C-alpha cells in the first residue's frame, strides 16, 4: 500500500484533478503534492484530514488500503443515462446460479427468435443463512432486455424507466473474476464518493452487470 499511489488514484477519479489544483485547495505547493505522491514525504495530520474531506475518504482508506486495484482490465469509468427498457427475469438459487440462470434466459430469448440477446444480471440477496452457510448456495438473477414488439409467453415483462448510473467497463472479467469483478464495484464506489454521487435506486434495478466476454457494471445514482 502507498499513500502516493492512493493520492494519484483519487486525483484520477476526481475528474483527473491536477497536482496544481489539489495544491491550491490545500494551500501548499505543487512540489509538496509531488513529494507525497512519490512517497518521499508525508502530509501533516491537518493536511491529511483535509485530503480526506476533499476526496470523501477516511484516513484508513488513504494510508492503509490499496485503493488503486484497477488494472488494464478496467476502463471507461463514467456516469451514464441508461434509457428505459423492458425486461424479463429468471432467478436461480444453487451452487452455480449464474450459469443456470443465464443458460435459461438465453434459451428463452432463442425460443422467441432472438439469437443475440442483450442480457444483464445481478446477485439475488434473499437467501437464508442455512442456504448460504450449510449448503454453500447463492442466488443470481439473469434478465433479458426484451426488444420492442416481442412478448415472451408466460413471463412477466417489467419496465425500467430512464435512470442515471455510474458505470465501468471490464475487459476479460473472467480471467480472475473473484478479484476483478469485486474490484470494479469497489472502484465505482470510490468514484461515486469522490465525485459526490449518491446512490439512488428507487424504482430501478440497484446495480447490474452485462453478460459477455467483456462486462460493464452499473450502480444506480442520483
């Protein structure tokens, strides 16, 4: 872990804030910021607290965490207006719910004449402690974004209104999924905090992932 790396990371998340701009906010020289980022000097406690205020993080975040867990797999972190869409869902609780639910939802799309459907998914949280701890199960919901004019028989079509999301793109998410995907969610969380974005999922899907060889992760915000 490195204060210098964390500081550079936070500046990048904060709309690529320059060293000069940060120095002006803190009332120090650009050279002082540079020394902090090269780990050749540490900020005094009052400046460290001010850094936490500017970037909406804690002292533990700043000094003890490896905040920059991004890799070449991450790109295009952004705020995006997701247009309204219609969708159907299928939830599975099992030891492999992602595979089971996605397989089913792709089958439904194909049965309705759509060979290359747009599919998203998210964790399904409503499980008992016994299911999780004893049977090592978890839940996943796969959703097919249904094209206009298609009405899958026997499935409830749900509507999502236009909404604002923070989003990040992941290339090769399944090379190391138990690190890369949670790291992307953490990166989005930092991005939202640094830029003053507040989670707001009223009436919409709180967060979701696109399915495929690459992936975009979305978290609802105001």
